[in-house]
């Protein structure tokens, strides 16, 4: 059974073709620069490649190229789209409308599009891609949507409400939604399996650290709190995003710069974080390299990140009345031994001890890095959101 996983952005369509027989990736690629000019890069698992500048002005045109890349030419992996059993789509914002993955209908697409006010960059693009997919792929092929927010729908109101007037929650749905849910769900389950335990018996702090980062308290397999909020801007300092800021600083800075709300949003989402504080760049590798050379602002922003991670660990220990395991995932969490080491430093109160030499030697691999006498187990758990989307898709179409 072959499943196509699609992750659509406003100007890109990333995809993976997964054979569910052994959960292997047959091919993956990206249709980029939709509506600008257009570029497709496509790669098969056996190393064949197809890359071309092709003008696609819409998601539908990009989808047609994706189909061509999969079914024709030297890098084709299937003869026709009839070989595909289903398509699974990643959707950023499901708000409090979707608490789990669902089969796509016209109503579901309309609802996702309606939620665009809550995720302006993403949801409309998802709706475009869903409609494009429907118009290009045979109607007999079911589609499934998997939401970044769904896993966090188990948060209690005391965790998701803001101290704004209640009417704004009722009228505008302003609340914490949380993101990276697909990743947190995947890695917390994978960690429980690795520990030989039932996820229902574990209190886990899941640290997804990448360009965007979020930390989630997973109690008994359910998200009970998470660091991202109404949008993926809240929480720890990120590549170009601020993380948490005193709201008064936001209105003050907007006033000083004469920014409109959307300009201020751009400032906080694109110009801040590692980039804004260090002045070096948004990529953790560049920041770490500059920090090693003694760049003070690069050291500062690295310290800010690890200090914030530690504070989340502390607050989630309080939220869950204990922690059994902490996991690191995402580009930084899986690869940066420096960030993991610093985040676990001076955490003796919690009884957190990691094997520093082991931690330093591991990259992108499932591995326990805490010492046998550490009270809390610490693990690296590689994430795989596409695989979880494919698994959800398979489960829903099998029902
Ligand atoms: P996204 O949130 O866009 O999915 P990723 O999870 O891919 O991002 O994470 C990207 C981040 O991971 C970047 O900051 C990058 O520097 C960092 N990263 C990737 N590889 C390494 C590495 N080997 N060492 C340190 N950081 C790394």
C-alpha cells in the first residue's frame, strides 16, 4: 500500500511517497516557488534525481508536475497514480474544530480554509493544495488531513486560556492551540516503545527544537501543556521568532518603529530570535560556530535558549507532578550535542545526569543519553512527521 504525504506551504509543495509495507520512502521532493516562477526537485530512494525549472503559477499546476515526476521519466517510481492508496496532508491549524485526523470532504476543506484567520500563512495554502490534489488525483483515492494542533486539544482550559477578556475567546477563538503536535505525538510514542513502557504510564517533556521549537508536557500520552501558543511564535527563542515576550514590549516597540500590526508580526516572526539577538544568522549551526569563536551575542542567544528549555522542564515537572523522561528531537534536538548538554547542565535538583561523552557522539539517532543513576531518563528521539501522517492516513482509510 503506497501513500503520498503532502506538506503544502503558500509557495511550496513538499511530498514523500511512502510504501507502508515496510514504511520506506520511495521518493521525496519539493515543488518550490509556486506563483513566483517554479522549481521542482525530486529524488528516489535508489538515488535517481529529477530537477527542473518549470513555471507553475498555481498549486494545481505544481501538483500536476509532482504527478509527472512520480509517474514518468528516469526518476519515476510508479506507473500511474492508481497505485496510490491515499494521500495524507499536513495541516497547521485545526483550532478547536479538529481534535484528530479526518478523511477529507468538501466541508472539511472549507472549514480548514475558514480557519485561515488563525493561520494566515498556512491554512489557505493547505486548502489550495487539497483542492488541487482533488482535481489532479483520481476521485477514488481518499485524502486525509493531519493537524499540527490536534494532539494539543487535550490541554485543559487552565493551560490554554489567556488572561484576556473572555469575550475574545468566545468571539475570536483567541487561546493557546500549540503546534508540532504530529511530532510530539510521534516521538513520545517512540520513546515509550524504546523505554519498553506504555506511554500511558509516562510523564514526558518533549523538546522539539528546530527552526521553530516547542516543548510539550505529555502526561500519559496526552499533551497537557505546550510552549507554542495562539500561533507558533510563543515559547522558546527560535531561528527568526522571538518566543515569549512581554506583550507590553510588543506594543512599545511597534509604537517606537511606527509598525502596523502586520509589520510588527513580521518583525517578531522573521527578524527576531537567533537572527535578531545574535546578528549572525537564524541557523543554529552558524550561531554555535560564532559562539565558539567568542561572539558574545551568539553565546547570549544560545544561553537564552538553554535557560528557557530548563525553565520549561521545571514548570512541566510542576504541571505533571513529576517527569519520567525528557526527549530531544528536531534539527537542533537531534543534532546539537551542545544544546542538549547545556539544557541538562545544573539540573541536579531534578536528578538529571547525562553521559556527556555519549551525548557528544550521537547525532540523529534514537539513543538514551542519561546515565544509569539519572532520576529522569534523557533521550534523543528522531522525529518523522511524514511517517505519522502516513500511518494516520492508513488507519483512517482502513476503517
Ligand atoms: P524546521 O523547524 O524548519 O523543520 P529543523 O527541524 O530541520 O527545522 O531544524 C533546523 C535547525 O537544526 C537549524 O537551526 C540547524 O542549524 C539545526 N541543525 C541541523 N543540523 C545540525 C547540526 N548538525 N548541528 C547543530 N544544529 C543543527
